[in-house]
């Protein structure tokens, strides 16, 4: 009797074969992904019609059925162990931005002191999508047509549970490195930050950015430590402050009515000469 071919061999229960050393999702309960950017990624998938089937792969992601996961610019490749002996090859594709498109994004980031400071400090601003929108691009896929989804399994539904498991682990990977979102679109962290620094330091004169003031190469530039005493000087001499022309006894007019009379005179009238005398120069 010959052995049954591997491609039609399946466990009677339909359960996936156990994997030793598989990649397991860190969050074993509730939503997968703890940061706003990973949650946003899952939200986008749900919006474009992919997320409705993601739940099928949650158990796969948490039980470690994903054997390998590799992310490069524009592509995610993985191997997922299903119920058949041979693992399924999974691929997710997403278009990358070209040099011209990334130049617009990086310039917009460099032009904003807020975005530049956050990114150069290793932080991902929560409204980073607005930068891409401002230059006519979208960071996350805007439709399912932007995604290329492929799995070697016989399931006709897309995404299948194997693809869904990879999506979950991909979203969770953004928790550890939010710059992975940008790398998936074609710009790695080191290149992005270096380009932002370069654009910030080479901003044209009058742009308001660091490096915008042109300095004569032959001009001597004093170190900041040598000019602390006169670092800030007003553009013009400030006029002397004039004393307000307010009567010294005006405060008495603000007092509430006092039912107290001395020798048939109001208390305020008795105090007015005292206030005026105190205000007279000696």
C-alpha cells in the first residue's frame, strides 16, 4: 500500500498541527495590539473589508502556528502551519512609495518642528497620517485593491485564517517598532531620519527652519558660550513707563457702602486727605 500524498493528507479533526517554537502573539486575550498605530492598522483592515475575516486567524496567531515572518519594503512573507503536514506559504503585498513621493513626505515632516522633533526622538506622532494626507498619499491601504494577498492553502476565502494570523502578528509588530509601518511603504527608519535631519539643516533662507540663515564663510561666528551676556538684545529702546494718572484716593471709591459716620462725615471722606498726603512727594 502506498502512502497517501501529502497534499491530500489532513488530520481527521481539521485542527492545525502543533508547532514547536512558532511565533506567538504577545496578547493572549482581548484585542491584539496595544499601541494606537497597531490598533489603527487593524481598524483600517476592518474598514476596507478585510477585518471581518481576521477573527479566524486570531487563534492561529496566539497558538504559534506562524513558523516564520519576514517583512521587507512592500511585502510580508510567512509560513503558517495548518492541518496538513507541509506549512502554507503566505504573502502580503502593499505598494511602496517612490523617491519623489517620499521626498514630499520627508519635506513635510522636516517643515514641521513638531513632527521632526517627535520622529528624531524615536517617537511616532499619533497624527502621522495627516502628513501623508497633506501630500496626497495614504500611509495605510485605502482599499482592499491595494493589497496583494496570497496563501497556498485550499481555502477559497480571502483572507483565509493563515493570512489573518499573519495580519495579526504584523499589527502587533508595530507595537515594538512603529517605524515598521513606514518601512513597509518603502522607507526604513535610518534613511527617513537622516533625510529629515538633512532637510532641516539645509532649509533655505527665510524658511524659519534651522540652517535657514546664510552665513558668510569668511565671517567669524562667536560661540554661544562667549556671547551669553548680550545674546538677547531688544531691537529698539523701550520707552520709559509712565505712572498711571489715577488719583491716589480712587481706591476709596471702590469700597462698598459703609454705614459708619464720624462727626457727621462719611468714613471715605475722612480718609481721602490721608491717601492724598501719602502720595505727595517728600
